[in-house]
């Protein structure tokens, strides 16, 4: 707990090992322990002796047998706060003769390194990837009453993900009352 204090932003890391992969029998699918390092941003609410208490639960068990984990101080410097995008219709130019065109707008809105922000009542039409994508170091953001309509791209992996939480440190984000039409995977949380 050296260097930590109540109110500090920390990152809790679950670091799986090969025993975890083997127990789950997931090696046959190409899983590697380094590919499943999970990070959770939290705030310290109490410190007692060598034990810290955090503001919210973590969904993964962190066990020494399966690799354990560690904690480090988070760095929220430069994070955008309290910004919003509302009441917009976004339509990129694309080749109207090619329903698999990929040389046009890909993401209508991307939130990155932001907290307490929102996207509300936005309609995105014809984008190749997403209406709203929330990226790393983003937390406490809300996407509400948005629509992704008729994405234009080939239909395969990495495309037509209408509303996405990217892999990485993304915590406590909310998507509610959103609509999609024509997506491949409409609400995704990345590969992890």
C-alpha cells in the first residue's frame, strides 16, 4: 500500500497464467495468458494495514494459483470530462454503386480517454464500423437513444459493430434504448 491513499485512482490487474488457460481447456482455441491480461480502474475507499478497499467490485477472481495480479496508480491526466454530443444525424459520403464500399466514414463517434460524457439522440447511417465506440481509459459515459442504420462495408470481422466497448480499460459505461438495423454484431465488448 506504499504510495497509495484513500481517493487514489488505481488500476487493478488480473494476470492469468498457463494454469488458468489449461484449467479452462482454452489453449485449443489459441488463448494465451498474455492475451487475457485484464485491467480495471477503481478508486480506493479505505486502507487498513496492507488491505485496500475499492469503490466497485471486480468481476474476475484474482487467485495466485491462476497467475494473481497487481495494483498500480492510475493516471487520469488529460481525460476529457463532462462533454456531450446530442441531436445529430451523421451520414458519410460513400460509393452508392458499391454496398461493400470501405473508403468512407468508419466510426460516427468515438469516445476516448473520457469520463462523465454522453452521446444522446444521434443517428448514424452508412458508417462501416459503428455509431458509437467507447475506447480505452473511458468511464462513466452514457450512450442513449442512438441509432446505427444500414452500415456499408463487407460483412466480416471488424465491421458493422453498431455500439462497441473496446478492449482495454473501459469501466462503468452505459448503453440504453439504442437501435440498430443491418449490423453484424450490434453490441460488442471487444474480444475480452
